[in-house]
């Protein structure tokens, strides 16, 4: 379909709460999803939320077999998740490095729930209900934060764990766009 501009931190649209999708299976939704996939792949992302391309709908996509930006991460299945609901399954938190297409060139250590259940709808309105942990859980939480106007730097506990990717990881080629 088409590549879309990825909004960068500072754009006020990224701070807004997104609206639920009410019409499933529509041509407009299919076109949005195709544009999101093309844009995510072009930027070598693991996930993308509709607000990152200026569409304030509760839609996220994610998935990766292997991603050069996260070389040690396990595979995450390609998923379209609409109107998600996240439920932590324990109080256990894990800190991990995150980057974001809307915060290019930077990484930060972010605490996330280690185990969670997510529910939502696919593009045709069918229920999705999964229990996940590890990198998969981190990705879902990161992308769903975008739907509520939250970018990962807002969750960093210690700003010494936030910086430019090439400075933090000089021995690795983790280039962000």
C-alpha cells in the first residue's frame, strides 16, 4: 500500500488517547493495516501503533522472527490487535532495553510486567486471547502504551539508563532509523 510518516516524540498527536475501532472488516481498516505493515517493515520495527502514523485508533501490529534492532529477542508472532485489553498475571516486573520508531536513535531500560494476558480483536472482529511473557509481553505493552499517549521514556525509572543507541551499545549495530 503506502509508507506513512512515523511521528516523532514531541508531536502532540502522540500524547492523545486513541478511540476504539467500531467497524471491523472494512476497506479503510484493511488499508490502514497494510500501510502500518509497510511502514513497520521499512523502518525494521517489531511493532507499530496507529497513533504513530497519526491515526488515533486503538490498533497495534507487532511481530518478528528475527529483528536486527533486537538481535537476542525471541520470535513474536505477527499479530494485528484491535481494541486491546492487557491484564498483568503477576506483580513480577522485568527491566529491559527498548527503542521506538517515534524516538529514533535512543534506547532506555523500561520496567514491564513479566507475564500478562492480552485480549482484543483481529481485523474481522474475531477474539484474540493470549497469555505471554518475556519479549512478547514487552512488545505488546510498549505498543499498547501508544494507544494511551505514553512513550517508553515516560516509564524509565533511572535516566542514566536512557541514551543514544550508538553510545550505549557501541559494539553492536542496532541502528534505529
